[in-house]
C-alpha cells in the first residue's frame, strides 16, 4: 500500500482489545500519564514501530502489527493472539507530530491487566456507548481516531461476531477545517462505511470538545 507524499511518515501500531460484557462488547482503554503528546487522553494500547519490529521485505501493516503486540505486552501485560487489521490513520497536515497509525482488533486473552506506570495511569473496560457518553460529558478525553473507532463498534453484540466479519483496512486521511465553532474533522474512506442519511449532523452535535463530520 502506497501513501504517496506521506510514505516517509513514522509508523505506529495500535490494538483494540475486546471482550464480551453484560451490556455488549467492551474495549480496553488506558489513560496516558499527564505528559507527552497524548497527555491524559484515553487510548488503545499501542506505540511506535521499533527497529526490532521490522522484518526486511515485510509489509508496513505487518511491522505495525508486531509493534501493537509488543506494546500490549509492555503496557498492560497482555499476550495477544491473532490481530485483524481494521484501519490506517494518516494525520492531517500541519500538526506538530505526524504518525501514520495502523489499528488492529484482538480478543482479550483473559489475563490479568498489569500496567506499566511509566506509560499507563489507569485502565478501564468500557462499551463503546459508555466510552462515547463519558467523552461527550467531559468525563474522559478521546482523540479523533479512538472516538471514530469506538463509534464503528457501537451495536456489536459479541467479540466473535466482530472478529468473524471480513476486514478490509480502511485508510482514513484526516482533514481538519477550522470554524468559528471549533475544528471539524473529515476522513477519507467514510463513504465506504455505509453511513445512513443524517448521521453526520447527529455525530457532530453529540461530541465535545471536538466536532466530527463524515465525508
């Protein structure tokens, strides 16, 4: 997969770890310490591709997958099995640090969470609806890719169903538009998601502190 002018961006891997809960599927979210690029934000486990994650001749997606597996072990002590590619996020032009990030899906292996204090301040298992409600109420901060991914997982009844669905990674090239009311984020690839009419306005209205629109 080529990204043309963005081919030289650094690459990262992130994994959405899922388990079945009483109210539906739950995703593992972790809060970053109050420092760095994602200070205080709630994210999925993941991080930058290190030299040891790279195999000569391998696809970038596979390097990112190895990074996601390694980061999940380092950050929360989980030894993950198979990871399914979900999406690839290309950040908007003009932000201070641009990193192309691959998102993967994985089932919770059922192990005890053991956090790395240097990288994780807190963890929670939350349904997508609960996480989005908390974000909208200001109870936790989600960055756009995390918010968008949780939105796509709403309504899923089981981890098995999510992982069994055919996955063709969608590339989201983020574009932001600054308005008097705030920043609106647009993503290429949303036309592939089969969004119903009217969903754009609903999503924009319910989210704080950012506004979100689907292309």
